[in-house]
C-alpha cells in the first residue's frame, strides 16, 4: 500500500504567489526526502491550468501526514491536500 497526496490550489490564488512560495516548498520536499521521509515521487500535472493541482506518493500514511502538516503550500494557505490509499500494482 502506498499513499497519494492530492493537491488542489485554493480558489483565487494568484500565480505570482505560487512562484513566491515555490522555493520554500522545493527546499522542504528536498530536505524531507533527504531525511528519509518516505517521499517516493511528486509533481504537478502537466495541464495548462495551474489549478489542476499536483500529487505526491508516499510509503506510509504517517509520512504523508507529516509532509502535509509542514508543506509551505499548505501551511501558507495556497493549496488543500487530501490523502488517498493506493493499492498499487507494479510491473517493473
């Protein structure tokens, strides 16, 4: 079982605000990963609409919850996040 965090930008968030917060978000996820936080993958959906959101994949619910609780995008009110259990089947 893996855990997917689905992000969606809050209504009315200006793109400039996203660009302002992104460096803190990047520093956070890089450090989280370096500390062995169970972050397997993350990134935005490649849709022209920035409101399409993004997702992260984690090895445990606890890691996903810790990530959300401290992620600058969530803490600073730009995004909402929810956790989904993913019963993944891997082929490689």
